[in-house]
C-alpha cells in the first residue's frame, strides 16, 4: 500500500483510540502525524506545526491537505474530522475497507461469518438467520430479553455470545434518544437536529417531523453497535427489500448463498445469477475498492454476478453507476458490471432470456 494509505490508516486508528481517552495520545496518532508531515513537505505543501494544527487541517477536504495520490483511497471533497461528529462517515468507511475486522466495530459480524464458514461446520442456515435478524429495522433497538430470546435459539454458545456482542446497552441513556423512522435505530440530537448515526442517510429517506420515544418500561435496552448499524443493518434492509420484490415477481431468491459468498442468488428456469449489494458513499470509493483487488478476486463477478447499489445512493450522487464505471481501471472493468437497485429487473430479464 502507498504512504498516503498508511498515513490515513494511522490517523484514523489513532484518533479513534484518542476519542476514547483524551488523556493519552496514541502512538498511531503520532505516527500518522509524522507521515503527514513527511508527505506534505515532499509535495511543497504547508505541513502541520503541531497536533492542534493537524486537527484543524483534517477538518478540511482531503484535496487541500497536500498529500499525493490520496484520492486513490479517500474522497477528495471529504474531511477526516467533522465538528460535533468526530471521525467522519468517510473515515469509518475507509476503516471498514482497509483495517483488520478484528479492530473495527464490525468484528463480531466478521467473527460470526468466519465461524459459520469454518471447514466441517458450514452453518449456512444459521448465518442467514443471524444476518436477517440484524438487517431488520425492528431489531435495531431491542430489550435484553428479546436479544437473549433470539440468540439463545442457537445451541452453539459461542455463536450466542457473538450475536449479543453486536449490541451495546443504552438503558440509562434511552430517554435521550428518539426512534429513527427509517431504520429503527437511535436518533441523537446534535448540532440543532436529530441525527441517525454519523452519515445520517436516514434523514433523506423518511419523515423526521414526528419522532417517537422508545417505550421499553423498566427493561434493559440494547442497540446495534454503530458500525453494525452502518455496515450491516442499512445495506441489509436494502437486501431484504430486494428479496421481497423479486419473490413477488416470480423469481426464486436465496439470501447469503454459500455462507455469504454473495448477497443474493436469483434463479429462474434453471438459470442463476448472483447479486452483491455494495453500499459505498462515494462512487469513486466503490471503483477504487475494485481497482485494488486482484484478478483472482474479481473473477467471481465475471458473467455471473451484478453489483447493485441501493437506490438511496442516487439521491446523494446523480449518475452514481456511470461515475463508478468511469473510474474502474482496465482490469476491473473486464469483470465488473454495476447497476442501481431500480435496474435489477431489466438486468435480470437480459440474463434469463
């Protein structure tokens, strides 16, 4: 990986740790700052003079930082830090793509996947049940009893514990939240408005005029971890919506075939095609994800799998698919076909002719 990648990774990990303990500046943050200074000096940009100055710079769009080739890994118009939010949704997305999953909030979902895939185990049905549960807006915030009731239907104690670890307790803070009318997660009042997690995509997808309180009485209350809400619940809601629509149209649909090798398998008259739902904020980021993959990884997409973008992404970026396809390198373009959610039916009709 390039130095610009290492710089971003060190800064994000360092700031993430620092936000949990401002009394101790992590080594990763120091390393990130030194790499940042080294690259800005080399490019004749103005380097930060101290940590406070660095944090000021990181509130600006990344194209203003003076780091070469950064756009290969991070959107040019995105800062790394945002007032009232901390690390931006783009920083979280970078972390989700490039860091070891054991160090991200999605580590428990990764552990569930790895456990269900292990040779001799192949818990495909169990994995599908878990992913479907975590992708249902009704399960974004639950009581401790409801969570136990579901997780303990699995006889495997390790799997039960991993499911529970996808949630965090919010019993004492629940009165400060409102229920998100789109995804069911917790709205928090920040910067003069109610927000659903950092990206707050839900604000554009539902009516936020009349918001409801959570009413769980005296029971313990649990919510999905923020990373699970962003990278499992939101795309999962799109997946479940697509399944429902395709089944109504007469297709045979399977969720997470072969323990999540793909997101959906769609069959008709003996023919089969796979769908992979990719929920990236920025079309260039999606393209760069594929641009950095090896040909052997990309082969699984050729002539048998379509990349599907949830429809709400087009509300943020017009011509999302066209922008992504235009940014694919020559190798990736041979294997990848990207469509929007509302184009699935027409794409399938071509496949099943």
